[in-house]
C-alpha cells in the first residue's frame, strides 16, 4: 500500500499569509493588535464584558468598522461608551484607524460552547498549609545557608507536602 504524500503541495494559508499581511499593512495597521491587546487597550472592566470579533474596511479605505461581541445585558452599557471605546482603540494606533464601532449581541449562554465567557476564569487558590506541614517544610530547608534559597525551598516543600496531603485525603 502506497502512502500518500503532500510533496509539491502547500497549504493555502501559507501561500496567502504574505499577501494578507501586506494588505493589512497598506491599510496602516495590523488587525491582530486589537485582538491580542484588547484588555490593555480598553481596560479590564470593559474587556470582561466584550471582545473584538472583526475589523472590516470600507470600499474607499477611509477608516474601518470594528465589530464587538457582548451579551444582551451589557449592550446598552457599551452603546453609551461607544465613542470612548473607539477613541481608545484609535489612541492605540495613533490615528483614526477605526471610524465606526458596531456592537453585536449574543445570548448569555453563547452559541457553540455553551457560555459566553469574555474573561479568563479566576485562578484556583492553593490550599494553605497547616502548622505541621510548615514545620516539616522548615526542617527540610533548614540546612541551606542562603536565606532566599532557603525561603524558596520552604515554599516548594510546603507545596509538595500539601499536595501529598490532599491526594492522601482524596484516596481515603
């Protein structure tokens, strides 16, 4: 049985990558900057309730339309801040790159993935070690003379011992 090869074929995306980048640069900015630095551009409070979806250029090339996705409950708040958001995005580019801002609403539960979550989930906090675990960690790191290294080793030992305790309690 012969194995199929892709020799001589190239992915379409790799063929078009340079042309797309040149087209974006000819418009004066790269769209990805809005997508990747959204929280820095508009602020954490606004980034939690919306996210940029699309940037479309007009036919004459004067300014673009930024489409922002949010839930129905947050749409009126964003509508009131529309000009402020547009000004912040344009300030990030240094000129009037975005002429219009379009707000698109989605259901609170989203379409495909079951939820419309715009902010990352909060980090889980590690359980705090008890006094016995802290004492064991200090005993392990005690021979080390460098105080910074000893402190780091104590924290590492606390984390390892706490994790072992949690696993032991779960298995019981």
